[in-house]
């Protein structure tokens, strides 16, 4: 099949033994690869026989998932989807039921050994290999207790309120500079110019990730977050190649940093902390990838979601413009409204009952945060953005329980600073052209958002 990209690892290096000269793969994008594949092989398009199979990405790219979740919620908090391209699974759509399941992490495992944290299972060929031959990048998001607890504890001190206070001036300065550089009287893409640039730039600064390579973070997180293309064997192979390359990059970075004097960036702090010192290098790297890639398209898509939703609800934009004190609550409401990760997955480790449904050991359980954050019985008029909403903070966009997002404070800080700096400049951003959403059931966001800036 000529149109599917093939992984040719040799072509990614100029010379194998000169890492400085290494050329890292930056194309094709995950989106292009999948599009090209389906254009060449239309008969391979995925089929979704179950009317409530919310793993279908067309409902997200066309923004018509809302009535499906509402119908499911009216019928109950969880439903068994017996057939889907990702195999059978429980779709948990109730806010309370998701919290209930996340509060039982021993029964509902996050472990990669059972399938990890997305609807996509690890390829069978990979699991059949002897352990030492598998490509594994252990990350604590896909681990259970007690290992999860220890690793999370080593990373969490980087995200304390006082740590955030220290980071704020740098984040504010960079955000301000970027906003000042934006074109006026001209249509441009907010996703590429602002959301991607700010998120990758901030992560690159905080982790001292090489500045000139920061767009690699975007390329890698796009490939790692695209669950649908992994259903196509050739693309999944390519995807694993991309992830392998990312691991190699991080390994070089890690080696370089261990040889340098301690510095103030997060990687150096982690390397020189007593607790992180004990971690084996693959685990250290896995967790680095988790922090840098995990914080990437999530924050990016919320930055795009903020602009899109304020434009969709001009009354709310006016409120924001008139009353900047509402910004902290607006951040929570925009997180609820956007929910940049549509789901997380668990695997059931013993037969159990949840809200009257019998779940069996080994069942895949998919927690649809996106649906739950629009549940009418929890959020009144849920499809309306309301920056004064008194329970906006009850959203579960960051998850719940022992795995709740460790970077939540950093994300909230970046989003608050963005809104504050826009306000300071009296900047009003209008949607003024193409709006393209991500075609995926995991990452929920925008590929393109053409806007124009005026003043209020
Ligand atoms: C708007 C931005 C973000 C959203 C919506 C988000 C969402 C999430 C979600 C849903 C989870 C899983 C929670 C669960 O299973 O209950 C998670 C976990 C995690 N996130 Fe975030 N995230 C964001 C930003 C970040 C940032 C900026 C970082 C770091 C720089 C980060 C690092 C992590 C890590 C390390 C975990 C694993 C936590 C654990 O397993 O204990 N995230 N995030």
C-alpha cells in the first residue's frame, strides 16, 4: 500500500553516531496519515454497528456528540457496547458513576498490563513478546498502587502552589510577548500561532527542553494521542516508530542532563532529587514523556476552546470583559466546556456491580468525561458556557481520585494568565474563518481556528 507511510528508521539520522546532527521525523502529521490512508482504502473505514458507540470519531469532528450522550444518560449511567472497532466496552457516561469507579482503583485498574488508560488495547503481538523484547515506556498514569503512589509522589512536589507562584512571572512574560506579536486586522490560525506556540514553548522552558525542537512535542503528542489510527496496522507500526524515536530523544536529553550541574529546570530538579534518583532510566524517561507530552495537547486544546466558546457565547465574552474577577471561574467553566481529554479507560480486575450493572473481570471500562461534564442533572443548561456557574469546579476534566491530573495547577495557571493578559490588552478574539476539529475519540479539540483580533 504505497500511500501509507513506512517507518524507515535509518532515514531519520544523518549519521548514527553524531546525535547533534540527528534529524528527527516531523511528518506526516497523524491527521494527514490517517486521511491519506482512508482516501486510498475507503473500504477499511471503521464500522460502528452500536448506536451508542461513542468511540466513533466522526461525532467529535462534526461536533454532534451531545445528543448521543444525553440519550445514554437518560437511560442510565453506564452501558455495555458489545461491538466496536476497539472491542466490547462499558461506556460510563454518568458523572457520579465515573467518580465511583475512579474511587475504586484496585477494582478498576489503570495498569498498562491490562490495556492501560485509553480505549485502545496494546497490540497483541507486543503482549505476546517476551518481556525483555517489548517496547515499554512505563508511566505512572498507567500503573496501579503501590508503584503509582511512589512515582507520583516524586513528581508532585514540582507542582505545588508555591512552585506555581515561582513559575508565574516567566509564564506571564512569555504569554504577554506572544500576544503582543499577534497580527491585527488580519485573519490567522489561533491553534498554530497561539495555543501550540504557548503550550510547547512553556513546557520547553519549564523542562529546559531544547527550544529549537519544541515543535517535536506537538508532533509526538499528536501521534501518541490518536487512538483511531492505531486501528490500522501499518499506521500503528509507524506510530510506534514515532514513539520509539521520542523515547530515544528523551534518552539523549536525560543522559546530557545527568552530566550537567544541577539547574532550576524541572528535569534537572527531578534528576537530582533523592526520590527520582532511585528510578530506573526507562521509568524516568517514561515519566518525563508523560509530563511533557501529557501537558501538551490538553492545555493547547483548552486554549483554543476558550476562544471558540467565548465567541460562541458573546454574552459571556462581555461578562469577562466587564469583570476580570470572573477569570478564575471562567477557567474552570472553559475546562468543563472543552474537556480536552474525552475519556480515560480502566480494566476491571474482579467481578463487581456498579449502579445495578454486572461488570466482569477483564471488562474494558471507558470513562467519558466529555459526556459527564455536560450531564444535565449536575450542570444546569449544560451546553451553555456560563462563566458565573457556581459549580463549574465540579467538572472532571482532570479526572478524579488517585490519578487526578498532577499538572492541573500548572494548566490552570497557564489558562488564567492567558485570559488575564488578553484582558490587560483589551483584546477581543473573533472566530473569522475555518474551524476544524480533531478527528479522535481521545483528544478533544481543534486542529484549526481562524480568528481576527479587535479591541473592547
Ligand atoms: C487542561 C490541561 C490538562 C487536562 C485537561 C489534563 C487531564 C488529565 C486527565 C484526565 C488525567 C487522568 C486523570 C484520571 O485518570 O483520573 C491526567 C493525568 C495526568 N496529567 Fe494531566 N491534564 C492537563 C494538563 C497537564 C499538565 C500541564 C501536566 C504536566 C506538565 C499534566 C500531567 C499529568 C500527569 C503526570 C498525569 C498522571 C497522574 C497520575 O496518574 O497520577 N497534565 N491529566
